[in-house]
C-alpha cells in the first residue's frame, strides 16, 4: 500500500466518522451491523503496523484470503468447534487473530479471548510490536472514540497479559509455555505457533475443558507432532493460507526467500511442507513418502527369489501405548496391525492367528515389559521366535549405542537405500519420522528415548518399533522349487 492509497483510505474513514458523529442513530445502526460483520469493522476502522514500510502504521484493509480467514474464524466461534490454520510465514496471521479478538472484545459482552504461545515474550512484551498483546493495544488505541468502551484506559485496563473491557465485561488474556490452559475458561483460544510447543500433549489436555473453540495456528514443524496429526486426521476444519494467496508476494519474492533462507525453512515455513527434514530426525520423511507412493508390482521382476517373511511384535507397556505387529518381506512392508488394551494372552492369540494362516520365517518380540510374557508363551510352541532387548548391546557396538538404536539404524538405511514399499498411511509416517538422534563422544548413534520424545509431544513410536524389530537379526528363507525337467531342489535366501 503506497502513501497515496493510505491518504485516500484515511480520508474516506474521516468522512465516514463525521457522518456517524452527526447522527446518533447512524452510530447505533453501525454498531449493530459491525457486531455481526467483523470483516467490515476491520476494513472500516482498524490499523496494522509494519516497520518495513515507509508509513509503518497503516489502515488494515483485508485482501480476499484474509477476509476468508476472518469469516472462517467467525464460523468456528459461532459453531463452537475447534479449527486448525496452517500458514506460510509473513502473511499477517497474527494481526488477523488480534483483529478478530479486538472485535469480539468490543462487541460481545462477557466473552473471554485467550492467546497462548511457547514463550511469554511472544504473547506480551510491553513496547514490542512483535508481541501479540502489543498488537492488540495498538489496534484499540487507534480506534475512533465511538468504538472504544466507555471508561476504558490503556493504563488501567490493559495490564500485562490481560485487557479488560470495563463496559461489557469482556476480556483478552494471555498465557505461555506450560501455563497454557490454566487461566480459566475462554470463549475462543488461539494457540500461536502450536507446532513448536515443548509439551503439546500436556497443553492439549489442559485446554480440553477450557474452551469450546481452540484454534491451532502455525507453520509446519515436521510431521512428528500433534499439530501434524491433527492437521491430517480429518476431524476438524482446516484453513490453509499459502504465500501465493497473498497479493503482496510474487515469484520474485519467493526466489529471494530461497536464496536467503535455509532450504528446510523455505519448505516448512513458506511452502507449508510437513515432510521437510527437521534437524536431527533419524528417518527422512521424503524417503517414507516415496515408499508410500510406490507399488510392489513394479519391483518383483528385480527379485530373483522371495525374501524371508519376518514379524516384529512390539507389546504395549502403558495405557495409551499400542501393541503393534509388523509383517515385512524384503523391500515390502506388507501390513501393520495395531491393538490397544490387550493383555499378554490376547497378544499371544493374535500372533498365533497370524502364524496359522501366514508363512513366517522369524518372529522378533520386544522383551521389555509385557513383551517378556508374550515371548515366553510363544517359544513354548514355535522354534522361530526371537526375543529382542532394546537396551542390550548392539551387534555393531562401535556404531550404535544399544540394540534399539541399531535396529532403527538398519531401518533408516533400508528406507534410504532400497526401493521400499509400505502402506500409504499418515500414522505410519508420523511414527517413523518422529524420532531424533544424536552422536555420542565415541561416534555412536544414540536414539532419542521414548520418554524424552513424549515430553515434546511425540507419542510412543510403537509402529516404528515393530518395523525396526524385523531388522533385529539376519534371517534365512528356504524356498522349494521344481525346474522344467522336474528336478526338485531347495534354494536359500537370506536377509534382514
């Protein structure tokens, strides 16, 4: 918006304000109209701020996608339903949420609007226009007096992390970090950059009874977090705001971002790509995505003999964990079976049913926790059952910290180096691409512990563990065959 356009819009606003001030009935009619039309109120009276512009404070004039988002928020609030908004960076999302909050605060008595973010300074830092509450204070402070609540004073009613409307009892409040969700009930709760929370599951639980309308707003942060799962579950409305929806941006702007920024940042924060690698994730999402898109029929001609069929059985340890059974044959992950709330004998029964109808060369069972009981019962009946202790010494102890790190490392190499084929499942991908790793002082792979991953909102990787178990040992498969002159023979195929 150039300076001439700003002057024109301000002149129109002044003319509109004079008409309202000269006619009390017109003012009352305007308030009734604005109470149900937030887009009009923002366009007619609100300001925004951008220090990069020659005129930093300018009229807030919504472009079409921004109007669409405000209407989407209105529908969520009216329908009392949660929503998720994924965005490219720098499309004005925070200003939009602040404008909607200020509109609710002015026109809807008793409403409580809440904002949460991972750091308190992002929510409210006095004098910093990058903070949410400073944006809201700027919006209110630049409104005509006719729309500011009677008796309102910035000094008295706009304290740290709280803005009160003395006329109608509405309030806007802020929270940060682990305190999100502890400030009482709210009419609508904005979860700013929620893909980056340190303990999102705990926050989700705290907010579950706090508000009927929770709006997750964020750029992507990989696919091993609750924001990703919520985005792809299909249970709540999703709003996508891509940089191409912003008329201020063009291909030249995009190419500049690609030149100036790290490719991962461009992929996630500009292209809204959840599959971009995040830091030290063990298994690259691009490998898994490619495996989901392949079809096994395209590769059978390259396989001279059937590979061994192997089961991996990861037994649930806690209430929310899942018992998972994976069936893999060479480059093909045939299927994953997932169960919850099954005791030891029920899991044994599931494995027996599979072995009754499926030829299997080896079964690997995690013997930690309840898995030990499953292993003990199965070895009484079958001679190809193997126990795997995740915490035991790795075969390649100079390369991996323990056995779990080793089998996940082999799984990583499988995805990286082979034309792998797996079921097309978001749940499988989330499990596989959520774990991070580090390298210890001896140069060995150290796999992130489950309890550490859970603290950053990643659920237990039970599916990933069950697949990794199929790489625990080298397995031999004996294949009966008969040639063209009816000579019988037996060939051996081995592999992970």
